[in-house]
RNA sequence: GGUCAUGUGGCCGAGUGGUGAGGCACAGGUCUGCAAAACCUUAUACGGCGGUUCAAAUCCGUCCAUGACCUCCA
């Protein structure tokens, strides 16, 4: 039973073998901090966070590198080349780095709300200009890039011609054939500097108005988008590392260009396994700026958006994302998120009850069939994750276990139905998966126990009131606590429990 | 136009050719001072048409539909 991952490069599920076990290097393309993150951005970061956590669970020592793009990309496409970040900074009357800092902070805040672990290294593009320039120099020296008017372009045609023979044509990842692209690419303006349309910029000369600019051997300018990832992944993970991740929309051109750059510099395919998450859609359409259907994370958390009927907790979104496989599209809707919200609640109640209860199980199983079923469901967690991180299947199993737990809780089946060892296994693996691997967190207050004590007191008073059929008092306690977001529930044997929303 | 995906019940979503994952919603029931929760039961499905097979949601062909990428994009 070993981990299999779907490698976009070969388009098949393959065994995962680290280059230098137990060490694993993983690079994931991070955000461009020129604006607020939206729901779509949440997916890769949650997906790869779970992958990061699972690799550690398997015992690997993982160095997880996720960059921050803060240098600003150039835009072409009929517009004047311009630095996105500095343009917006002018509009907002901010220093570019102030803008970058603002959105970086927001991004980090959102990541922690999602309970994503911080990556091992989070390098910034602006902090690695020197490395990028060094890499560009090397590419020029090898003859795969040329200088034009202070800008440097990668010569895709030459690369493709030379490396096709070595079995690594340009387009190897995305399946694109360069010749087709040449025929079908739209007519672009301001392309006269490039020898071919498919050439991409390694370095862009900065127009006089540009605020973000650096000295280079080719004049003042700023780095192209693709080179930062190549420079930083090489610096921190080496010329060849294990996993490169990101959204499917980055396959082309971004990752394709990274492959070309790194291959020229290091004579190696940079990463062995290329993992790509699919998009989050809304009404069947990808969520993205160009579609004008973006729901920002701040809006999602507050519910302040026309498309939202309510606010959603970050954990609801995390759960929602884990309920589908990362390579499939996932369609956003209020109904779907509300379903996730309820499912999560159900999960927490069963989970906390089990962790806090003192049930021990029997010396042997009272019902071997059920006991075996529980063991099987738990054992399958790892198998599901080993099958290209099938979090949806793990959750399905967990919910089957929730039913069993609830049956024990309600005494429909006695605790001795399960063997003590099975109960322990269940406790241990549910914790490992729900908290450690899936990174789900409940809002259950982790204070010093004062609130817990107060609530217990209220529940005791309510119990006494009920005992003397003083339902006015007992309902008052329940209703007023409910108004504060604390839900009381009567249990079958006269006990009581609470949930905090 | 090129490349690559996808089409599963009211909704969201797994799925290894053979006894209908799971979640939410719905219906009936149990429990309950009431409520909520929980539990039990039941229902609804694999885009169309062919083919392979004893057997297909699962394999093959074809058609239809949708989406992504080809331009910044998670």
C-alpha cells in the first residue's frame, strides 16, 4: 500500500517515490498579492495543505515552498506593457510595497482562518531578483534567450527544436504542439521585439513611469512572471525536486515555461510529479476576474455579497473543498455550502462525543460483523488517501462511522458491541484524519474552562427545573442560550449537551 | 480552430465491470413536556444511440451538451 499520485506530466496515476526519501520537496505557486484572494484561490492552498499534512503523516520530512508574487507581472495583449502592481498602487495612492504588504497580510489572515499550515519557506519574488537575473544570464549564455530593447525573451522555437529530440518538447506538460499554437495564436500588438509570438519574457524593460524596477545587465526593469518560480524552486529545493503543484490554469503557459527555463539552466526536468487542482466554478463557470464572478474570501466570511444568502465559516469551505476530489471541478452554490455546514456540525458532535466519552468497548467484540466493518472503514482511510488523495471517500467512510458512533451514543447498540481495541483505533484515527490531516477545527471554545463551568451550571439548573416540571424556567434557559448561539440538547437518559455555533 | 477535461438521483458529490459511497433536502416511523438532535425505514441515478461481455455508471465507438486552456489567472 503505497501512495499513488496523478502526474499531469504523464497523465497517469503513478507510485510516488521521493528522490531522496524521507525528504520531500514540494513547490506550490502562491498568490499574486495585487488584490484580495477569492474563493477560487482557497482551493489550491487547502488542497496542497492537506497533501503537505498527509505526506508528514506518512513520515516524510517535507520542505513545502510556496511563493508570494509581489513583483507584478507585465501585461501585453494589445495593452502597453505595464506592471500590474504599480499601476494599481497609483490608483490607490499607495506605495507598491505598501499595497503588497496589505494584501500579503490579508492573504496570511485568510490562510490561518482556513487553518492552513504555514509553508516551510515562503519566498517573495522581490527578494530573489538576484537569483532571477543569474538564471536569465545563464539562459542567454546557453543561447536560449535574446535581448531586445532592454528586455529579454526566451526563444521557444529554438528550445522546442533542440529539446524535442531529447523527448522534451515545449508543450510537454500541457499537450500543446508549438506549431499549432503559432497558427492559432491571435494577432498581438507590440510584439515586434519578439522573434516569435510564443516567446515569453524573462525580463521586461521598465517604462519611465514604472515604480517597481531593478537594475539589471540589460537596463532597469522587472522580472517576467515565470522566472521567479524557477529561480526560487531551484534555490530552495534543488535542480530536481519531487512535487510541483498549482491550479490547472497554470499548466499553460506558466508551468510549461518553468519547465523550459529550468531545463535549459539545470539540464533537468525540475519536478518529478506535477499535481494540479481543478477550478471552483460558480454556475458552471470558472471563478475569475475576467468572468466577473469573484467572491472574495472576506465576503464569504461575512456573507456580504449578492450571490451569498449567508456567511460561511472558513471550516465550512474547507470541508466543502475536501468533499470533492481535487482534480474535479467543484461548483459553488449556497445549497452546497449549507449542506457542508450541516454535515460538519453532525461530524463534530459525534466526534467530540466519542473523544470525551469514557466508553471502552468490550474485551472482545460483541458483534464481530459490525466490529469488522468499523475496522475496515478506518483502515480504508489510508488507502483512499494513497489513491491520489481521495478525501471525498475518506469523508464518506467517516460519516458511516458517525452513524455507528451515534448509535452507541444513543444506546441503540451497546458499547461492548465493539472491541476495546477498535474503539481506540477509531478515536486515534478520527483524530489523525479530522484534525491533523484534514486540518478541520471546530469553534469549540478552548478557554480555561470558565465558560464550560458556567454552561454546566446552567444545564444543572435547567435539569432541576425540568425535574419539577418548571418548563417556563427550563425553556427560558434553553431559548436565551440559543439566542446567544449556544444550543442545548436534551438527551435520552436525562442528560444534556451543548453546541456553540 | 487547436489542446485537454467533464456529463451520476431534487441539490452537491465518490465510484475498483457483478448485492445502489457519502452529505444535504424530502417522506414515513421511534424517542421526547415541547424543541432540537439522533436512530430506523423508504424513494429517486448513471447525457443519447450502438457495440464488447454471462454481466457496464464502469470498457470500445459515435453523437450531443458543458467547461477549462490557447491572454493575466488558483
